[in-house]
C-alpha cells in the first residue's frame, strides 16, 4: 500500500544552518504531497504542498520539490531559526483524498542559538 | 474565526473504561476526520464523517466509533480501553470532502 518514509531524528542544528529532512514515498500514480509541522503542544499545521511532479512548494523559507524520478519530497531551508524547532511530517493522501492523509513517523528538529 | 477546537485537552482513564472525545470544526467546514497519534509516531487515520455518516475508515477496531451532529461537530468514542490506546487524538476538519484538512490541538488520552 501507499506509504511515506522519513529520515529519523532528532536533527540538531545551530541557528542559521542549512536544513534538509528527507522524505520518500510509495504510491500509485502521482498524488499530491505535503509537509506538516507540529510545534510543541500544538496540533498539525500545513507547511507546504505540491500537487504534481516537478512542482516546488514553499512557505516561511521552507521549500520542497516533488521528484517523481526518485519518489522524493525532501524539505529544505537555507537558514533555520530557533523558532523552527518542531516535528515535521511528510504526508500523502489516501486514495487521492487530500483530507485523509498517510503520514510519515515525523522528524524532530532542534535548533540551538 | 475559531479554528478546530477539541475537548478535553487531557484525559486519564482506566483500562476497560469508555471515553468520549469532542471536536468542533472550523467555521464553514462540514467534514470531520479523526486521527490517532501514538508517542513518537505520525498520525494514523481513524475515520471521517460527512453528512452525519462515517464515510471512510482506517485500520481500527470496532471499539472505535464516532458520530457527527447536525451542526457538524463530532465525537469519537472508544470502548473497552486498552493501555495501547494511550495517544494524542487529533481532529481535522475540511470545507468538504477531499479538500485541505485543518487540525485541532488534540486530546491527550492516557490509559492506566
């Protein structure tokens, strides 16, 4: 069945460092892909999305490119801040339903000043 | 505009008991989905309600049931609680089925 695999965390970085969180997926066809973020004590927030192959989603300095050749959707940010410390989830829709999602296990990011 | 609200925020129950969690969707949204997030894991889809009916269900036993009311709010019920049911339960609402999901802050359930 469809699934998402994320790199294990925690990822620990100093402020202003470059961030990459890897995500690969297994799916039939070319579904939309999402990154959600969960700040401490909060629910999930949609960070960015891409709806078709080669699309680049971006938001708040974060970017991810939908690569169908490598079935990947890696999350990147050029310069992280302490406020980016959170858990990041890669996700894809169940049977193309964008409100019924399959999530990865999450990657915790810790940024230190 | 209030987002998705869930109650209670925290709950402690004993094995074998029953629990009811509540969710009010974002204003204008008529579709509610429930997820279970175990510690250190990603959320797992439980089921979705639309037009007061369960529309799709994930791989969860019948001990998990739900309801949607005419005002679109929803309840998640879990019977015969097990220790393994301890998790963060997230509610998400969407404008209609198959549109972007907006998540609440969740209810932390601890079964002892």
